[in-house]
C-alpha cells in the first residue's frame, strides 16, 4: 500500500506544489526577472546610444569631408588664379624689359650713327684742310717756278703721295 501511496496522485500535493510554484514564480519575478529586465533595458539603451553616436559621428565626418573638398577646390582655384596672375605679371614685365631694351638699342644705334656722321664731317673737314694746305703748298711752288707738263705731273704725284701718307 505504501507503494501505491507513492504512485498515487494526491490533489492536495498538486495544489501545494502549484501554489509553491506560483509563489516561487512571483518571488523570482520580483527578485530576478525585473532586475535582469532592467539591466537588459539599460544595456539596450547604451547600445542604441552608441549606434546613435556612431551615426552622428559618421554624418559629421561626411559633412567635414564635404567642407574639406570645398576648401580644397577653392584653394586649387585660388592657386590657379595666383599662378595665372604671376604668369601675366611676368609676361608684362618681360614685355616691358624687351621694350626698354629695344628703346635703348635704338637710342644707342641713333647715337652711334650721329657719332659716325660727326666723325665723317670732321674727317671731311680735316681732308679739306689738308687738301687746301697741299693746294696752297703746290700753288706756292708753282708760283716759285714755271710749270711744264713734266713738273705738273710730278706735283700731282707728290700730292697723291702726301694725301696717302697723312691718312
């Protein structure tokens, strides 16, 4: 009989076991499930905060990248403008130097031509003076003696020799 007591189903035992299970469930729910659920909620909020911060950082990085690209583009444009300006300035300066050099060369050429013309005039004056001196000398010799064709040829030859020696 005792064997049947062990195997038998007792309604009071089932009710007590069920009540015991219910009490254990309520105690565990209050002591264990709520704190664990609270910890899960806290952890979930932390993870969502981390994701939100990561998205915010990604958006900020994208905006910084756009700003950087904009600044780089404007810096490139500014650098190109500076290079163009420098090239134009150098071209203008080069043109001015060439024009000034051309002007100086023209002035020097004109001055040299004037000096050559002055030297030529002076040389012609010197040659005229020599010729007149020689002519006076010949005239004085002619006056001293009578000229015959032979003497005349000798005077001309001497005149030509004197002109060649004085140059």
